[in-house]
């Protein structure tokens, strides 16, 4: 397997993942479900932003951190938070102004 991530790229990727994880953890310490949804969305975003040539390696790194490519986010109904399923008015996730 050819290596396209330089050591610098790999370090930047690891930083991005760690930032995404701590961001996902902030504001939802009470909900593992919420954390999982947020962190999986963040992992998917990192993968989507990776250049095509680095996609496979990026995915491998993400998988080693717990990324589930098949993760299905909760499907919210109208007026419900897409992350928690709680009504927007009461949801503590911080995404509702
Ligand atoms: Zn919410």
C-alpha cells in the first residue's frame, strides 16, 4: 500500500481528530448517544474533507479512532433535534440558538 500521508499530514490529521473529539465532548457530557452522534459526524466530515489521494489512509486512521462508516444518525422529526431527538426548545446540545 502506497503511503501518501507525510508525517506532517499525519500529525495534522491526528490534531484534527483530537480537536473534533474534544469538541464533540463539550456540551454533551451527559449523553453518550449524543457524543457518539457528534463524533461520528465529525469523523465523517474529516474524511469528506480529505484529498482523494489521502482518503484511504485518512479512513484507516479514523477507523482506528472508532469511526463507524455505517453509523446512521438519528432521523429527527419536525421540531426535533437531529442529534438528540429532543425537542428543539428543550435540547441541551447547543445547536439551537
Ligand atoms: Zn439539539
